[in-house]
C-alpha cells in the first residue's frame, strides 16, 4: 500500500474541514471496501480520514414521529441486533446480517456500503425501499439526498469534496408495514449478488396501500423501480398483482452479462426475486397487523 | 504527507502495549511484524479467508482489514491469549481431539472466531455455527470436523459453567 497519513476527527465540522482542505483525502468507516482498494491500488490517497469516532456517525436513535436515525458508520452487527430495527425495519436487520460474515459485520457500515457505490451493494435497495434519506454535511450547508438519487454511476456518487454522509433518516413504518430483501448468489453466504430485490409494503384490509421496490446488480447503480410500487398501490393482495409488479421490475432492469450471469438470466431473476420478496414482505406485514 | 510513524496504545491479550507504526500498516502487520505475535495468519490479505481473525473490543474481525492506528485505545485478543496459565482453552482442545485441522494454517482464525461465538452463545445450532464460520476458509480439512469440534467445545464449556 502506498504511504498515507491518518486523521481521526471527533466532530463532523472537523472532518469536513480536513476533507475540504485535502483534495483527494478519503473517508474511512469500517474499511472493508476501502482498505482492499488501497492495497490493490484500485484507489490511492495521501490521507485517510477515519469518521467512525464521530458520535453522530455512530448513533442509532428512534423517535415515533421522526422514525429511525442510523449513523452512517454504525457497524452491521449493531444494526442486526437492534430491537427497534428488527421489529420496525426487518429488511434492514436482514441485510446487516447478510453482508459478508461475522468478521466483516463487525466493521462494515451501511454508509460505507452506499458510498462505495457498487451496483451490487446489498443494503442500498433496502434503504431505497424503506424511503431512507441521507443526511450530508460539508463545509457549506447541510443537505438531504434521497438514497435513490445518491449513486450516479459505478463508484460515483453525489457527494462534493469535503462532504460526508452523516446518517440516514428512515420514516416510521406505520401500521401494516413489512419489508424484505432477497438476493441470488450461487453459494449460501459470502458472495456478491447476481441480482437482489428489496421491497417495503404497507397493507390495508386485503389491499396494498403502498409499495416500494428496488434492485441490486442489474443496472450501473442500485435501481429504484418506482413504477412497480406505484402500480401496486390500491391493488388486492393477489398473486396476479404481485406477478405484474415483478414483471415491471424485470422490464426496468438494464443488466449486463458478466462472469456471474447473463443479462437474460438477471432479468429473469429480477422477476422471481421481486415476487418472492413481495410475498415475504406481505407475510411480515400481516403478522405485524395481527 | 508527513511520513511520520504513529504511536498506538492498546491492550493486547490483557497487557498494555505501545507500538510505532505507519498509518498504512494493517493491524495484522502490526501484530505479526512489530509485536511478534505471529499466530494470526495472512491468507488472502483482502478479508475473505479469516486466517487473520482477532477479537477487537469483543468482536471477531479480520485484522488485515483494520489499520494498526485504528486500534488506538482498543482491546485486542489474539490466538496467543486464548490458552490460560499454560492450559489449552476448551476450544483449542476440542479442535485437537476432533482432528479438526490438517496443515493448521486456518486454525488460529477458526479458534478465535469459535471462542467469540461460544462466549456469547453457549449453545448454537449447527446452522448458526456454519453461518458464523462462513468467513473462515479451510483448504484441507473440510468443515464437518470443524463443526463437530465447535459442538464438542460448546458442550464442555456448558458443563464447566453448570
Ligand atoms: C469478504 C467480504 C465480503 C463482503 N460481502 C458483502 C456482501 O455480501 N454484500 C455487500 O453489499 N458488500 C459486501 N462486501 C463489501 C463491504 O463489506 C460493504 O460494502 C460494506 O458495507 C462497506 O462498509 P465499510 O464501512 O467497510 O466502508 P469503507 O470501506 O470504510 O468505505 C467504503 C467507501 O465509502 C466511503 N465512505 C465510507 N463512509 C463514508 C461517509 N460517512 N461519508 C462519505 N464517504 C464514506 C469510503 O471513502 C469508501 O470509498 C464484502 C466485503 C468483503 C471484504
Ligand atoms: S488474511 Fe485477513 S481475511 Fe484473509
Ligand atoms: S487445515 Fe489447512 S487450511 Fe485448514
């Protein structure tokens, strides 16, 4: 690895100041993506800025009116064990227990998963489905960015130099809510998604009140399939409705062919994973109502 | 760039240590090359194999994916700290007695990860054990004997606790 310096600021303002005055400096959260990239020289930097000692980035808090505030650097193991997240945002708890193995989950953060901006990032479809908003701070004013607008291309996102992702804000789920994430990998664990589907639904007596669907690994960025969720709103909970939404997800996908699968196979997976994730989220929503 | 080394203070196997390292050195390099603790192994150096597993503030992590400087103020437990007062830990004994190793390269990582599991869950299911050890690769033994060793250690540790 090329020589770099290391800073561990204790406040958001200090971190933003350091990043703004050192062009090319890189934030470090759990390091499970970044350290491998620096070692293999996919990326280079003169300065690594460790952001996980900043309290706001390491906090999980819950408020019935505002919902969940999840610090960008909170490691996965704390997320999957958190009682409120397990109950109110089950897909988020699932995905935090599915990224890597326990050693990775001891370090890896959801903020790092998003900022790494890989199309295959497993947590990102879940964040989109749950309606998460990024709280971003920098040398200028703080701003909010919806997760579906965060990634712009593989390895590219909307943060300006000097800006860091501080936390995610997730709206409270409301009654009759359920969420689920499902990915396809050839092994049982420790692999990169060939395709993945994150969904969140809310139900009213036998009908779908609202739904949000997002996909992993089938486009240059994590893909929000807004039209599939909108189409489902008001439809009865019936296999035909779910199949039609799954077909919309399949049509929205713009996958490539690579060593993990062909474009055609990935399109097929989009439909299957979306339908199954919807069924599982609906099951959770019914349990929530009963 | 300063090219200046950093002083890190941490606790390793219940002893306070101070070491000077380059910010780019991994915790694994610091343990092995500076502190002389060569029990944690470098297999892949990219987070996939688990041979470098150590316990950092109570959580198993891959020491190749942690910088030495990140360990400032942390508590670290390595394979060298698992046996106490010259006696093997029940997990170590169970691996030996179940013949759950061949070349032994993966074994320090597996034992450290196993100890971390059994410290928090005395009676894990087979599925739980397999998922917990998914980040520890073994190229020789096959995983069945490893699972038996973990179950055997868990049983023994439960008896001692009871
Ligand atoms: C063995 C192994 C298995 C893995 N399995 C999976 C898997 O199953 N699914 C999956 O999706 N990923 C997987 N990953 C990838 C990785 O673990 C995840 O993407 C993880 O969530 C990254 O988080 P981190 O905190 O480690 O990020 P880091 O490596 O610290 O950072 C990642 C990127 O985000 C930037 N960054 C981090 N935090 C901030 C911030 N607050 N503000 C601005 N920029 C920031 C960094 O500069 C860097 O560019 C795996 C990795 C390994 C090594
Ligand atoms: S050497 Fe660290 S995981 Fe392989
Ligand atoms: S015993 Fe040789 S790698 Fe596991």
